C-alpha cells in the first residue's frame, strides 16, 4: 500500500511517540496500519487530543464492518478493509486532503448552529451575540462533541498559550457563554469535567 507508486511522497512517522503527537499539525493524509499501532498510540488517537489527527487519518486493514463504522463515527477520515486496491487508497487520500483543507463555514449541534463567517451562534435563527473568544471556545468544543476538552487544550487552541496562566479567563468566558446559551434553553449544553475542562453534550434545544 505504498502511495509513492501513485505519485505521492512518503514521510515516515514510525519514530513519533504519543506525547509528541499533541504538537503535530498534519497537512497531508496519515496512513495507519490498524494492526501495527501500540495500545498507547491508539489511546492517544481515540482521546480528545487525537481529534485533529483522526480527521487526517486513513486506517487500513480493518476487517470487521462494525469496527470500521465505529472508527468513522469516532472521526477518522477513512477506514478501509484488508485488500483495498492501491488506486482506491490514492483517491480516498486525495479526497480526504481536499475535505480537510476545505474551510467549513457552518457547524450544527442539535438546534445550535455556528456560522464561522459571522463568528456567531444561532438557535432558531436567533443570534446569541457572542464575543469572538466565546465563539472560538464553542467552535472548539464542537470540534469534538461529547468528548471532554481539557483546559490546556482550550488555552492552546483558543488563547494560543502553551501554559496555564494565573487568571481564570477560560472559566470566565465559559460562564458568559453558558449565560447566553441559557437564554435559548441551552444552559446545560456545556458540562464541566473533573479535570477542569469542558464538554459539549447532547442536551440541546430542538430546531
């Protein structure tokens, strides 16, 4: 399954360890052998910090259809059974790259709709009047719905900080965001996690 036969360039990543993957920002499809990754690597990929890698990942050699469906629901870009033709893998890799690079304007979570261009959230057409950073927090939580996002991840992805500062800026912004969501019956859609992070849950208002 060497895509170099289809004109691709191979960048080996066999030496990468899970602790370094959190800093890795992919720009091309990642080919994963389902049977070759170690348990620690799978745990990282399936956890909240593996979300950005999953979107770029093509998992090869998954024989069971239920397992393929589970991995797709988990957010993996493509999941293929054993024996998939090389030409098919190349086309799926190209489509995955194009989709991953495309800028999504809208995201939905039940009755909640986010508009990236307006940097605003809407429920039944009603804008919530979000501050840009409140919108960024909600957009990041919607990246991995029902999966906890740790405080450090929010600081890195929204505030562009690599350390935990003395201030409680994350908690303040989440509190304000919850208050605005509560005006449309969505005050419980963001749950706090024991480790100080947050999670977007299913309890959302109807359209």
